[in-house]
C-alpha cells in the first residue's frame, strides 16, 4: 500500500512538473511572439528607410545626369566659340598675308 502511495505521489509530482513546464513554455512562447512582432516592425521601418534612400539615390543620379548633360552642352558651346574665334583669327592672318 505504501508503495502505491509513493507511486501516486511521484506521479503527482511529475504531473505538477509538466504543468509548470507547460506554463513556463507558454510564457516563453508569448515573449517570443512579442519579440517577433517587434522585430517585424523594425524590419518594416528599415525597409521603408532603404526605399527612401533608394529614391533619394535615384533622384541624385537623375540630377547628376541632367547636370552632366548641361555641363557637356556648355563645354560644346565654349569649344564651338573658341573654334569660331580661331577660324576668324586664321582668316584675318590669311587676309594680312595676301
């Protein structure tokens, strides 16, 4: 009879340990779910930040392209003006030597 009582007592302790473990695991699961939500929120914030940075880079690249095209156009105009001046000077030299 005492042996049976010890077995029931041990079984009761094991069941209580399982219940405690289950409760602890549920608490840990809840904490992990909250941490997951927090991390997902941070990921979304970072994704938005990356998207904004990409848009800024694209705008910068577009502005740079326009600026470079404008600079090239300005340089072409200056080169054409210089060529024109050189042609005028050559023409004056030719006229003076004839």
